[in-house]
């Protein structure tokens, strides 16, 4: 019988999702568990696998189209059926006419006439937004229909973008999120006040004291993006429901920096201080395996492998892709994996599974000159290490003399449901030892 592939619920509670791209075509044989379609979310592109094998009889939505969760998006022929038989059966099951397998799915496009009129975009400040969106090189002719992903259309509505001058870099020229990063909303036209009815002149009111008349402060409202709302929701939940506590340590970095210089002197090798930090975090979690855990409603779940999230700043927000099996990676392999995830995070190319899992996060603001800070836990993880800048500071040596050393301050934010104070202190001491004895990170 025919197998109907339905739009999956990628994000919990979502009512609609979008097709980012098909990985199969009509007539392709599909195996159970084979990835067949990319579903676009606000943070990532998720590859969705078929739940049974068959032959693709029809694709009911094209790339860029959106549909309600649970709506049919494709039909598979099984048991030796022809494509026509499978489509007819699927149409009968859904109570609609069978789709024509030879006809392409109806495109979902953005008509320049449907983009919100800049003059109609409400401006709470009454002062208008900033500069208008800039046309890309090779911009389309005015009035030409532009294809765009559902996420782009949503952002265009929220921010007042004009997509008519944007050239898409996606399949078949489709406008995708990276094409609109950095664009600014079109300016709002000033409202024309309605003529007031004629009325008899009134005696002027007495002037208010100068101290009372204060001009309104200017401001600009930046509409929330889906990513911004997700960050706000998750971190507010974390801060209000997870019992955070904090431990601070200073790590002497001179030996590590010297070892890093030796490694980077080897041709074709490049490692960063952050690579050492992430590797030391993994080593400390192996030293104190009780800390490699998360809280669940039924139990404390301890992991055998060390999977660590690395905070990456992206346009408009923050993503935390997960590096798997850090304890098994050589330092150079770890650095390459982190750079790959960071680049794809900024380009919007992460997969959903690359944002899930892990027991621990690393957030490094040292490159901005931040000396020390504390971070909010990334649920359901039980720890996050906030890393400050390595900087020259006065230190007291073991013999009591005063000296100068390169010191880095780190702050551990811990979930007290999983990590008690003594256990967290043991983990932080193990991390500090590995940073100050960097050869232990390599073995």
C-alpha cells in the first residue's frame, strides 16, 4: 500500500514547518531510515528520514514551501505499486484528488507586491527605521516574483524587509536566511495627520513650568526574531528553574602558551587556546566522571562519552553546537571540528542533531578582553565554564616572592541538583591542573 510522508513536528509545539530541500526525486528507491528531505527551522536545517522503504511516487511540496505539521508532503509506492496507483491510493486516503506525478509541486514564491509596504510597517517610535535594504548585485527586474524560504518570508514580515532587490543563493535562486543577514528594514513613511475640524479659538492655557516639559527620548524597536525568542525562553527557564551556583579559579597559562607556540610552529598545524580549554574540560570530566551527567525527572544520567557544547556567536544570537567524543579527539582534530561547527553555525548550515545533547558547555569571551564573567546553564546540561582573557598579572610565587604571570580566570556555573559544591570544586581543580600542566592535555 502507499506510504504517506507527513510534515514532521521538528520543534515542540510548532504548527508549521518548511521544506528546505529534497534529497530524493520521483522514481528514487528509498530505504527505511534514509534521509529524504531537509526541514528548515529557526535555528537549523534538519534532515528527516523515511520511516519505511519504497519508491518515491510524488513530491507534494517543492523546496521553499511550508505546510502544517502532519500535512502530506510526499508519497511512497510500496509492494510493487506503480506511482499512479500509490498516488491514487494516497489521494483516496486523504479524501482529495490524486496529485499528478508529472506535474511539479506548486511553487511557493514571494511576490514583490506581497512584501509589506514600508509605509505600512508600524513604527512605535514615530521616527522610522534605519536605512533601506540594499539591492544585491544582479538584482532582479522590478515586479519579478522572488522565491524565498518560509523563514525568510517570516523575517521579512517581522522586520519590514524589501526582498525585491535581493538575489537568492539557494536552489533555483531561492532567497535563504544568509542572503538577508545584515539587511535593514525599509524606512517607514511619516504618517499624514488628519485635518482637525474647525473649532472656535480658545484662550491659551498657562505655560507649564520648564522643569515639567521634557521631550520624549528617541528609540528604535527591533522586532524579536525566532532565534531571539528561543534564547530568551530557554535562558529564562534555566535561570528560574535550575539552581545555579558558581565557582571561580585562576589558571596560570605560561606553560600552555609556550606549548601552543611550539605546536603552531609545525607547518600545517593550528590550535587555539580555546582548543586547549575544551580538551582540558573533557580531561577533567574523565578525571571526575560523576560530573559528566545531567538531571532528569527520574534519575541523574551519567555519560560514558564526553560531548561538549561550544558557544558560537552568530548574527542575531547564539548557538551551541556539540562536539562529540572530545576525549577521543587529538588536539588538532578537535580544533578542526570546532572551526567547522562554528563556520556552519554562522552560515546557517548546522543540523538539528548537532545542537542537541552533551552534558557541559564552554563559553569563551577572552578574545574580547573580558577578564571574568559567569554564564547561564544551557538546559539540560549541568555545567558551563565561562572563560576570560589570559592576561599578565602580579602573582606571589611559592617562595613568597612577587612575580608576573599570564593568568586566566574561569567561572564554573553548576546545576546543584547534579553537582554538589565539593564535587564541582574537585572538577574545577582537575581542570586547573590540566591547564597548568598542558602536556597532560595531549596524553
